[in-house]
C-alpha cells in the first residue's frame, strides 16, 4: 500500500513538471513567432 502512495505522488510530480515544461516551451515559441 505504501508503494502505491509513493508511486502516485511521484507520478503527480512528474506530470506537474512535464506540464510546466510544455507550457513554458509553448509560451516561448508563441512569443518568438510574434
């Protein structure tokens, strides 16, 4: 049960980091186009 909680928290952190990176790259590319 503890492994499931750790796996869920790690997956949440990875998802959050990936979201931030994708958002930053998208924002940077959109500002360069203008």
